[in-house]
């Protein structure tokens, strides 16, 4: 069980539903936090703005398990072109971000496929095998704007859409 997180008004916030507790019994919150929190860049990663800020989550300063890092390095791709090599990195970064679900015994299986479904859009197909041995498929897309950030609009509990109506997050179970 996780704290329920939803996308609203340009950012993620607690999902209090009907005013009750902010609880999520699905994998939605775990996936959102894993993919949309900026993981610390490796020493040898090329930073998109050419600067020195390797970002990272403040909570990783004192990890419960040495070497654990939260989030994904997908942010490193914000200024990349649509190339097969970039898609490979996107898939690697997403799998790296979600690997803790396997390592901690939260799920039984994980598969990630990256694609460019249209110009300016990077999509991730995520297939998870739950502890109940059921399949959970999620499709997440990031839509870059001129500043290199995703443009998102919440269109309901199971789906996040971009400002033009394209699906960003689809919880299909």
C-alpha cells in the first residue's frame, strides 16, 4: 500500500479521492515516483544542459541500503534526438528505475520497451507480473515542450493525458 498520488494542475499531488485517506493499493504510485523523480546522474553521464547539477533525490543522502538510488535518469534525455540509441537508453533508464520492485520482492517480473509513437513523444511500454501472477501493462509517454519538460494534464484516475489529448499514463488493469 502506498500514498495515493495523482497528476493535477501541472504537478503531482496527494490523491485524497472523496476526502478520505490518500491510499493507493495499485502499482501506480510506485511507478510514478520511480519514473518521475530525478535520479542522481552517474559521474560519467553527459548532462543535457552542459552544467554540473547531477540532480538526484535528497532522500538518497542516507539510503536504507547502501548504493540505493531513487528515481530515473530519463531526465538526461530531455534534449536528445529521436534515435534508436536514445530509445535504448530510455528503456535502460526506466528498467533501472523500476528494478527495486523486483529486488524488494514487490513484483515477480518486469519488461520495458521504449518507442517514439510520434514526433516529439517518447513512449514507454511497461509490463509487470504481480505477486498474484497477473499482468499489469502501463503505457507512459513524455511530451517535450520547448524547455525540454513534459506537458501533462490529468484526465482521470487511470489516465494522464498531455495538453493535446495524447495519453501519458494509462493504467490498463
